[in-house]
C-alpha cells in the first residue's frame, strides 16, 4: 500500500491517495485538489469522504466526473454536499453511494470499513483500510475535532470517544489536518477529552 497526502486550501485539509494493487482511492478531495490528483494517480477507482464539511468535499464532483468514478459519502452527511454555509462558492456534489454507519464496502477487492464516529458531524467516519485509519476530523495528532459547529454534537462526540477507547488494536492514523500518528499514541489524549466533554 502506498499513501500520498497533500494539504489543500486555506485550512490545509489533507487529501489522500491510497494505492493498492495499482488501484487508486481518493479520500477527501478538498479545495482545488484536482491538479494534484491528476499528477499522482494512474488508475483511480473511487472518491471517499470521511464527512461532509466543505473543506473535505470541495472537489468531489469535478474529480468523480473527470475520472468517471463513484463518490462514496457517509449517509448522515449527504445533506452537506450541496450546502455552501459560508458563501465561499463550494461546488455541489452528489454521492453515488451513501454508506451506512459502520458499513464495510468492497472496491475491486479492497475492503474499506466506514467506522461511524459522530460528533464533529452526524456522519463523521474513520475509514479503515487494513491497519490504516483515515480519521477525517475525528482524531488529530494530540487532539480531536471540534464539536461546537452547527450540526456538531458534544454528546455524540463523547460516545464516539468511548467507542474507540474500547478498541484493542493499534492503527496508523491519517487525520484530516496535520501529521499522521497512531491510535496507541493518542489514547491518553482521547481519554482526557472523553472526561472533559
């Protein structure tokens, strides 16, 4: 597995390209992501969203149309795909597949689990591919995603933290912003947040 990352836009939102068996999966194509994607894919097969915030989904539609591939979005965040809450001119996008909470999908032999961790958004998910977890804005290195936005929910965030703290396996974590980390390295931070909320 090869994982490429490029921060996009003013919020430096991480766009990922995951390549397995010469097949490219694009995760969270943010602002003006297409040119970087064009330079780094050979055989794209899907676009995946961790959640529906504008800085993660901005280039959804142009990427999926450029490559004639499907867009997979957590069902509970579908409503965000056509919103432009800050009047920034975000292009609307339209999911081809709405993924249910904790559903596992398979793309050309590649298994991807959408672990549902609501709180930051209703559909916020961490995408598991093998031992790699693309956490969007749920977990960052040293902290967690905000839960004071419109459509955020502190109670659900606390529940999501409680859920992941019960996991016994370690994972490589690739967050929506900032540097990669591991679940093991974030356990103490997550425990502190779970108590705080």
